């Protein structure tokens, strides 16, 4: 009899004292009663009977157990009978199961991507104003309508979309760039040189080109004019659009002091745990204060699963506070150079986006307790800068 059969259809485990085992076995064999899972342990013989076999055994023994044996019922219905008075436990299991089922209709978490200058808190507040928050009832929310309303209200967002991935609300947005409004799109403008250089090529879609191939230009020089003089229509103003690529040399400098103060972790750590259920948190730590003057905070968010498979709207939040002090340190020249080059890389990242690098040269020197680094980058890049034409 398999474990599944014993659980579904039920069974009896018969435990007979070892000195009485011969008599019990004679009754079973004489009456052709099948039994299984036999073993001797702790001075007793243990064997398994089906419910029908157990009734037949009782009948053969005169309706009672006569060998000092003990019969232990097994299976689903035996468990129900055993705990029939513990209604609170079954009620709790039922409520918990319903909670897990119904919680799939609520928002468990909100992920926001695409924001750089707008804080996550500001976006969460705008979403919450329309009911999009942890614990919100998903069927009651029109995500497309909410995204449209936020776009109308927020002047710093140009695109927003809210998608539900199961119980997680994924909010994707794009920030509005300065000067990208309707007025800027229609206002007349010129394109002027952002840097001095030599014209390599141009792609003009609006305005009149004022430069030629290989022409040297200075910073601020007019590249594309938004003033058009037409014999038929006369003067008119348009918005200049396009790219003007030129060969330019861009210089970046960085200064790194050799004597510096840096974080030095002491090894001391404090941990705090809390349970988060939707937007509600329950603190599990007795002490809520951090005993350090200077520390870093590391937050770990772990989702809870029932039986390792069923996802629950419950998180265990572990906050780790690591103490550190500021310690004096002398950098080697190679360490300082590495930091200086990283600083220059950060400075040039935006300006060199899309640029074609032709060559790069770097000069270094140590003076006054600091490392000075100057990097010159010869490249082909877009030097056009749009400047609005002021009109009355």
C-alpha cells in the first residue's frame, strides 16, 4: 500500500508488543487478512492494515484488541477527526488561503524606471494621488487613464506608461527636456558653433547654411541662419534644425590631491529586520537607534514564498548599518592618475556622446601635493547649438 493510498483511503498502523506478536500474526494469517509495512522497533511489532482488513481483524478477535496492541489511524480523514475540535486552526488555514488567492488582485510592489532628475518620491506621490499604491485593488484602476492625467499635470514628464506584471506595477517614463516644449519647437532660431573647429559635414533640415566644407569656425559663429530672404516672400523667420559636424579639439583637466581622507570601515555592524505587508511595516528589532556617528546603510528586500513556490505579498526587510571613520591616506601617483582619468571620463561623457574619436593625448604632472592631468581629445562631433531669435 503506497503512501498516497494510505493518505487518501486511510489505513491503520497496528503496534503489537513483541511477546504477543505471534498470536496477532496467527489471527491475520488464519483469516487471510493482508498486511504490510512490517517492522520490529522498540520491543514492538508494527504493521499496516487497510480499513477493511482492520475491521476483519477486530471481528476475528471478537470485536476487541486482545493482544495488547494499539491501533493508530492514518490518512486525511484521520487527521480531520484528530483535529475536529480545533476549528480555529482550520479557520486560520482557510483565511490564509483566501488571503493568498485574493492578494493577486492587489498591487504588491511598484517599480519606476526612466527618471533621472525627478525623484522617485515625487512620482510615487503623483501615483498615490490617483490610487496607485501598494495594496491598491487592481481592477478598480484604469492605468492608461491615470498615466494620461499625470502627463497633463506634470510639466516635467513627456511620456508615461503603467503596466501590470502580475502584482507588480511597472511605471515607465521619460522626462521632458528643457526647451522641448511647443513654444521652443515653433520659435525661430539660429544654429551657432558650440566649439571652434573645422567643418567636416552638415545635415541641415531647416534654415540657411552659412558655412562650407573644411571652413574653420570660431566659437559662437553662425552656422545656420533662421532668417530667410526670399525674392518672392521677403524676409521670414524659421527654426533652424540639423547637425553640423566639425573636427574639434576638446580639453579636460582634473586635479587630485595626494593627501586625502577616505572611509575606513571599522567592522562594526548593526542589523534591523522588519516585515512589510503591502505598504504596512512591522518592526522586528527591539532597538531602533543606530549607535554609530558615521555609517553606510545597506537595504536588502527578500520576498516570502509559501512552500517555496507560492509568492506572497510579504517582504522581509533587512537593514545593515556599517560603521566607518574618516582616515588620512596618501595616494600613489598611479592611484591618483586612475581617479583623475575617471573624473575626466565623467566630465566628457555627455559631450563625447556620438562623437568619432580620432586621437587622444594626456599630460600629467605633480605639483603642490596634487596630481594634475590634462587630456586633449581630437574628434568629429556635432558643434551646432540652437539659439532662439528674440522677436517682438
